[in-house]
């Protein structure tokens, strides 16, 4: 067999192990193909004795153990495929040391070690690999650590595929040295930072795939000038600002996906220059303005997703020219007017979604609309039609005599408006005068909190029956809370602080300072305080239904979906008041279910401002050493002590996930340092999200409808937008209130 040059047993259902002596008696073997079999065991080190091997394909088997470190003996090796096995790194080694040996394979062109369990870092010596290497792939192989800078030495690379790993750090600028690169695939890692300007040197790029990371900042405009680029995917990152104008003029681009970022601005008329585009995905950003008519010029377009933005105006009539369109999603915007009937003529259109807009008029009945369901039109209260279940039928008068009716209305409206103008003016002046005399409906009429003794220690003792255990409501890290009755007969909650804890006493002063500054119907009202050498106590509005935490985790307490959403809406309104509608910015710093209390009507009130911060209007953040509760605090708060309103938004997002899933973010049975509540929810979203939310959201007799499912998905989507890794990528509490109100009114109206 010494003269044998090729062995090929692909797709032959071979099983068992490769003989340990393989290679010893095959000195002239040049090609060994054993892929797509059922071979197992370790790769025998003697295989390297076949020193003339040019091609070694052992992929798609069940090989295990570590990769031989003597592969460098195969000096003529050109192709090495070990992908889709169960290979691991050497025990107790962090770096993948077998790469050091491969540096001796100076003719290597194609290397694939994807879909293994390598669990190691790429050594910087990877730059010593052959300068002739063209295809380098380690996909879904549990690679961690940074991308080594040495990768810039692989000057002949055509395709670099490192996606589906745990790579961290930034994209090294040395990437820009890979002048021949046509495919860059770094998606689904944990990369951070900016896209380096060095990518401007990659003028031969055909595909750029960076989605599913934590990249942020501006997208380099030079990418839009790459004449060969056909595929761009930057989705699910933290990019902000506007999309470079050059992106809208890429006449050869086939696929553009920038979904799930924080990109803002309008889509320009130049979008019509994307003549070759097949898929355009802009969803879950902050795009605004009108959808340009020129978008209708993209006659090759088969998928269009503009959902979850702030587009306004009408659906362009030019969309009837999108003759190749198969999928269109315009949901969750502020679109108005009617649905163009001409969309019925789009022969290939199979799915359309215009839900959660402000559309009105008749839903067309032909084409794609004939097979559409209610789910595609929810949240447009002005829509009507006969052919879709639960959509109200259109009034005949609105259809047959609409133009005459409009003329009649105009004849009446003009004189009425003219004559009523003066009445409206006087009425407005009268209303404004009345409003000045009263406080906002959100402001509670409670006595001003003072820092000196307003209630005596004796009165506190008497109100609580000398702190009798039967009046004890709860015990926390800062002290105890008792139910009490003042001499006036008012039932209150009395929060008695632990004087032995110096930090707790400091929090008393902080909470007094905040309570002196805020009044809102969804904040716990402090009636008065007691401060003496014996006691520090708050006399609070009594909340008979206890905390949200109790309602989530006590066996005899159950909240349905409407109750949970209503409670979280109350919390959002309270925090939005502190962040945006008060003359100073107030950051709570410790939002969690235990600090949300429920009154007799189940209205939520946010309390416990012991570590909150009052920020000057000119100062959007502060530094502190005081931390909130583990599991809820934002990354920048826990690591750097940076306090800002966006930290509260993060905590709110985590709390919303907890309220929907009834899982504590510190649940050790499920979560660890690699998998927290946020990541657990993100992985389930959206396909299996119904499986992870609390089964008690709906009564046993109530079926989960498509409407309910969309509601859950919308709520989880909101939570994820709140709990983004980078603070500048999170939405504001103003956005939260607006979106939650829309979800509540659309899906949960009684």
C-alpha cells in the first residue's frame, strides 16, 4: 500500500476508530477523505507519518479528544477539515496550542475546525500560519478571548469565519491588512467597541456579517463605497446615530439588515438607488419621518421590514410597484391614512403586517389580504372590513356617499369653526386660570416632609402597640416596617430604621431629601417622619396589598396579565415623573419588586428612596460607591459606580422580565455568571417565549390566543430594549410609558 495516493470513503457509514498506526505505511498518500461517516475516538498522531498529505478531511464524524500537536509534520498540507466533530483543547490549556505546529504547514490554504468543543483562546502566533491561507473557519467552537492582532499577517485570506463563539474585546484594526478578504463573519459573539476605520481597506468585501454582538458608535461611511459588497448584516448591536448616506446608494447591494439597533433619522429618497436589493431590514430602530415613494422603485425587493420605528404619514402608493415582494412588515409605527388597495395586485406577496399603527378605512380583500388574519391589523382602531374575523364591518354610508358627505361637512364646518373660535379662546383662558389654582392630577396632597421631629417617639410606640409583633409587616436590611394607627385614627405604615447601621442612618437623610422634593400618585407618600436619639422612622401611606414581590412569589397570590401590565405601567409613570417631569433629575437606583407597593385598589406605588440620587439638570450622571440590589443593577452602575436615569431603565427592564416570567434574576437554580435572566429571556425571544413566561398569566380556562401571544412578545421586546448592555442604547422612560400604554390599550382593553 506504500504507493497509494488517495483514500476516499465519504458517505460510506464507516464506524469505529481509525487504526492507531494510520500513516505509518502510507508514505505517498496525498489525499485522505473520511468525512461524513460514524468514526469515533481520537485522531491517531501517527497519521502525520503520511508526510506527503495535501488534503485531510475527517469532518462530520464523532472524533473526540484533543487535536494532535504534531500536524506540522504534514509540510505539504493544503486542506485540513476537522469540523463537525467532538474535538477539545488540551486539558488545562487556555490557548489552542496545535496552531503553533500548523505554522510549519507553509502550503496550507483551507482550514476548518468549526463545530467542535475547543474551549480555548486563539494564540497571537496564529499570525505565523501560512501567508497562503485563504479560508479560515472556526465556527461554533466555544472559542473565547479576543481576536489576536496577529490575524493581520494572514494576507491571502479570502474568507474569515469566527461566528458563533464567545469572542470578546474589540475588532482589531489589523483586520484592515487583509486586502484580499471577501467574506468577514464575526457574528454572534460578544465583541464590543467601534467598527475600526481600518475596515476601509477591505475594498474587496462581498459579505460583511457582524450581527449579534455589542458593537456601538458610528458605522464607517466607507463601507457604503465598497463596489463589490452584496451582503451587510449589522443587526442586534448597539449602533446609534444615522446610517451613512453612502449605504442608500449601493446599487449592487442584495441584503441590508441593521435591525435591532438605535439608528435614527429618515430614510432618504436615495433608497431608490438600491436597485439590486432583495432584503431590506430596518426594524427596531428610531427611524422617523415619511416612508419615501422612491422605495417603491425597488422591483427586485422580496422582503421589507420597517417595523418598530417611528415612521409617519401614509403607506406610499408606489408600493404597488414592488412586484417581487413576498414579505412586508410595517407594524408598530405611526402610519396613518388607508391601506392602498393596489397592494392586492402584488402576486408574490404572502405575508403583510400593518398592526399597531393609526390606519383607517377599508382593509382590501384581494391578494394577500384574502388569507390574512386579525394579527396583521391589530391596533388600528379605524380599520374595517367584512372578510376578517373580529374586524368591524364598514358602514355603507362611509363607502357609498363618502365624497358627498365630505362636501357637506365642509359647508358646515367652516362657519361653525369661525363662530366657535372666540368661544374656544375664552374657554381656554378660563381653563388655564383654573389649572394654575390646582396641582397636577399626579401630585398627592400630603404634608411636607420635615427633617425635625413631627411625630414623637411616644406616638410611634403607641401607634404600634409598643412595636408588638402582631403589627410587624416586614423586616429588611435597613430595619422593620410596622402597621400602626395614629391618634387621629389614620392607619399608616411605620418604617423604623436600624440605628446600629450607620449606612442606614445616612439613607434616612437621603430619603428625606427626596421626599421633600417629589409628590406623585404612584410614589409612596411619606406623611411625616420621626427623628430623635432613640429612633429614625418614616410614617408612610399604608399599602394593604403589600409588595409586588409577595404577589409574585407567595403561593396564595396570583396576578393575571392585565394586573401585571397595569402595575408595571404605574411604576413606569412614577419613574418617568422622576426622570423627566421634575425640576431636578431623580434616579431611584434600586428598582425591584420589593420596592413596589400596592394599595387597596392594586395601584402601584414606588417606595424606598434610601440610595436614590438627585442630579442637577445640567448633570446627567454621577459616580457613587452605593450599589443597588444584585441582579437589577445596570452593568455600568455595578462596575464603575455610574448613576444615571438609564440605570433605572435597565432595572425596570429586568423587573418587567421578572414580572412576566416570575423568575428572580438571582435564581441560582437557573442562572449563573454566564446565563442571567436577561440572556435567558433573549435566547427564548421570540420563538419560544411563551414557554418561559409564567403559566399563571392566564386563567386555566382561558386559551392563549394569537393576540395574547403578540402582547407577550411586545412586552418582552420592550423589556429587552430597556435592558440593553450599553446605557446609550436603552430607551427612555418616556418611551416606556408611551409603548406600554399602547400595548395595554391595544391588547388588554376590557
